[in-house]
C-alpha cells in the first residue's frame, strides 16, 4: 500500500526504515532518501510506528 503519494513510499518501505532504526517520521523520510512534502502521510506513519507489530520486545 502506498502511504506517501508525494514520495511514493509504501508501507513496506516505511516498515523497512523502522526496522533499520528509524523511530520518528522525519527519520523514516531520511532513511528512505526523501523528505516530507505535504505532510498528509505523517499521521499514517505515526500509526505504523505505534502499531503493535512495530513494537520491540521489552527486556
């Protein structure tokens, strides 16, 4: 699913950026080699970051 139309970022690309260490939307854009344009996708990126499948196990 395309999450960011301005940068053609897919949910898979966002999850890959998160797996590589990104923790905030700005870091996701940087990891993907782009920057925020209109900002409409920021809330969706935050939702992905906060989703249970993105949470890291706690020690």
